[in-house]
């Protein structure tokens, strides 16, 4: 849904809402995958190292 050319804010919102309703429902998150806020945090990362 490209709403770049729609200048009216309310019109753009309406288009976006209808597109969201038409879109296929998103798949649920897999059981083993945690959200970003629940992931283990790293204290300080040195250059060239992997995060996890």
C-alpha cells in the first residue's frame, strides 16, 4: 500500500486501515522465539564480535 501521493491525512489513514483489513493475518510467533525485549542483553560489545 503506497500512500505517498495522498496528501490528506484522514484520507491516507482510511486507505491504510482498509489495506490492513484486507491483508492476510500475520503468523503467530514461533514458540522458541522470544521478543526483542525478552532477549538476553549484552553489556558491551567489542568490535567484530557476534551479539549472541
